[in-house]
């Protein structure tokens, strides 16, 4: 049984003018001990998926599809069951740890808060456990009584990681855990996460816009664009030999230290991801795609599996099934 | 080409330390931590209290206010030691045949009223009532105001609109008229006067607290607390309340001043507790005995002055608190 199984997930935010579909039909599974990377630009629906898994989205948001966490359907849970599942089954390392800690409470108390919320009888043992967790993430247990303002950004992120591990969750969701950290600290936090993952056999959903980060920590990568998965496959393969033009652009945007030809000439991707309320017809990526051709503006490509466990949604790729639905057919 | 895109470590890049090594460096065992935690916390609170005191001491306005307030509190507490309470009872003084409406003479330093009661004795016992009503009405105001403000801000939506319309109603209704009606319906006891003052003065506090609760609610640590599986009650008491408390606290002193003034007003209008002596009631009796037209100044000047000085001392303390709690007002 997968730790997390997401089937045909649609998330639509409530807006004044109807609704903004932020996630449009996403499928994936995370097996025990596996790290799935979710990549894509800002606004492509990555964090929305994280919010949907523990149901932390605004009240009026419509969530359709199926999310099975340890076999239990998250979308059908009653408030009490949901509260019990949060952190016990799935914990989150939030983006921007600076603000995810309460400034007027010591970090120890905030970790203890996580432990005691799910095990009210553990008030006596929780402080020792919190100290142990702090040491596990490379902080001194003595810092348990420190307030967040005494910690650096990297240390705060470590505290958030310790907190995420407090209830031995089945799944850890890391939502851009390294944004807002400088590169050196990023590397430290990443290697800490990678160490903990292999040490504890964590199952993780790792969300980031940085493909190169995912190569280091993830087993598989799902690349998202405009609320859909456009490419999927083993982490190394997706990064080193991307198939979808969007993945190519993402991989190509990463500067390479020491490469003479590449230096000063990083290939970017012009434009912005589409407004969820106004998604282009056909392949959502076609207005920005360097390789767009004839049928792209009218035909919606479907995620077609190819050899060696990879899949991509692009009309260029052999084996892709054009004409699953075409906008022309819909309109006529 | 894309095969070499992996970020490389710089030659001088230190390998991130393994966690166990860092923990060992500290030479810590988590087991010894819980014992010292409480004492560390107490020490820290004491230190921050001392820092606040040092800041308060720099304001001569606040210090002067504090000295005056302490003097009043001391007199109120020591009242039974200074003068017998029987000196405030009409029947006793009438029977004892003490001089009536006497100007200040030896033995009656502030003169007597028409029942032969010593004004100084009544002043001393009146301090008890004023301070007691001031303190308890402030607590009542704070509790109602904070409860309404936090509920409105935190839950939002319909609860918010409902509570805020109620607050508006209490804000716009002439408070004196409401207080008069309530006091005459409930009956003139000390407890009822406290209740009346609380009911008529919480609205402004609720407004201020709601504004703060709204900003705290949108902080990421509140989202984190929800993701932890915390109930609303938990989120409110652990995160929202502590972060709104400074605002509530800064107001307490000023509300205490207003409460004392309100008590005097009600007593002056004849709605005070007939069982107890209060400054407002002394003013009322002086007024009824035509103190102004007959020139019997000792009937109204002493209680009036006491009210002014006590309220002024509280206002001065409030002014100093404002400077401590609001860093923007501090001199640099």
C-alpha cells in the first residue's frame, strides 16, 4: 500500500469570478521510503497540492478526486479524524521557517506542542524527546528554551524539520524548505534532510522550483505546469535528459559553475506561467514553448507513459496520444 | 550537455557536519535537560522583567504616577489600622455627638459633614472602594473585550459581523445613559457597579483586540498550529492570545482610570452602593448639602482632588507603559 496516493486531483480556488483551477487532474503515488519531487514554477499548483493533502486550503476551495493517506481518504475525514491525521500521518516543513515559528514561545515548547497535541499523556516525556529531536537535526539540545529570534534562518529551518519529525509521521511534506536561505545553508539543510531520510526511511513529498535540488534528494520527479503533471520519471533521468520542452527549459535555466560554454549564457524561459483563470487552449504551455508546432494550440496532450518508467505530456514525443480531447472538437 | 548540469561543490566547501558529531560536541544528554528547564524559564522571565523595569525607571512621569498609586493602595489596605470604620456610619457619629459641618479643626483635619462624620476618615475608606471597583471593572472589561475581539477576529465571517455589530452598538450608545439604566435595574451594590462598568466599556477593547487578532491569524505559525492538528481553542490560547496580549495589557491601565471615574460618576448621580463610602458619594452628599453656595469647601475639594490625583497617576503610568511597549515612541 502506498503511503500517499493521489488520484485525479482537482483543486479550484474560490474567486469572485467563478473560480481558479489551480490543480487540474493530478495523479501520483508515494511508496514507503520514497521521495517524490514536485517541480515547477511559482503558481503551477505545487503548494496547493501540499495544502490539499492535509486540507489546509481556504474554506471555499473545491477539492475533487481522491487523496489516500495510508489508505484513508483525506477528503472524507470528519474534523476530529482530520486533526488526528494531521502531523501524525502527514507533517509539513513550511516554506519560510522564519514566520512559521511563534515569536513569543520557545522553540522547545513549540516542538512539545506538536508531541502533546497528539499524545496528551506525554507531557512528562515530551521535553526530553524535543531535545533529542533538536540534536537529531544538528542543534544543541540546550537550545530548547531559546526563542525563535535567537536562531538564524538555517537553524529555524532545522527546528521546523525537528518539529515535522516529532510525531513519526508516515509522510513528510517539504514545501520549498530551502527558499529564503542562502546557498551554503541550503546545502546544509538539504544534506540534513537527505541524511534523515535515509536514516529514518522517511517517505517524502519534496516541493521546489529548483530541479537541481530534487536530483539530490528525490527518487522520482513530477514536473508540473499550470496545474498538471507534464513530465514524470526517475529523478536523474528527468534532470539529465528531459523530454518535455518545459522540463528542458527548467533544467537549462540552472547555471553551471565552471562550464565555459554555459557561463554567462544561461537559457531562461520567457514569460510567466498562465493565470489559472485563463489557461491557454490546447497544450497550456504552447504560448511559451520553443518547439510548439501546428496542433499545439488546439490539442491537449495527455501524460503518455514511455519506456523506462517515464511519462510526458507533449505532442512532440513519440507515443503521445494526440487527440485525447481537442479544443476544436469541444467548440464545434 | 545536460548531463553535467549537476551543481558542484566548491573546493573550499566544508562538508556539512554529521548530526551526531554536533550533538557530541555539546556533550549533552537529553535526559538532564528537563530538570533545568523550569529554572531557565524563570530566570529568563525575571531578566526580561528587570529590563522592563529599567526602562520604566527612566520615565519620571511613570515613576511619579507609580509612587502616587502605591500611596493610595497603601492607604486603602491600611484603612482598618488608620481609622475605625465606625467613623463612616451615620448612626454612630450622630450618637457620639461629634461636631457637624465643622471646618477643619484639630481632631478633624478635614472637617466633618452634616452627620458629624470626619471627612478624612471617609476619604481613607473611600479609597478602598475606588481601587477595588477600578481593578475588578478593568478585569471584567478586559475579559469581555478580549473574548469578543479574539472570537470575531479569529473565526471571521458571520461570527465576526455579528459580534462587531454588537460592538458598534455598544460604541455608539451613550454609555452614561446605558450605565444609569443598568445600574438602576440591577440595583446598587458594589458588584453590580463593577458589572455595569464592564458592560459599558468593553467595546473599544474588543475593536482593538480584533484588529490584532486578524493580523495574528494570518501569520504562518497559526497555519502551522492548525497543520499540527490543533483545535481552535488550542490555536487561540497558545498562539493568538499571547500575541495579542501586549495590546490588551497596554490598555488595562487606561481602562482602570476610566473605571474609577465611571464609579465616581455613578455614585455622584446617586447610583452608588449605599452601604459603602466612596469618593463619588461624598461629592454627591456635599452637593446635596449645598457645599458650593455655602462655601463648605471641605465637603467637595478633598474627594474631588483624590479622584483627580488617582486617575492622573494611572494615566501617567499608562503613558510610561505606552513608551515601553511601543518601541516607536522610544528615544534613540
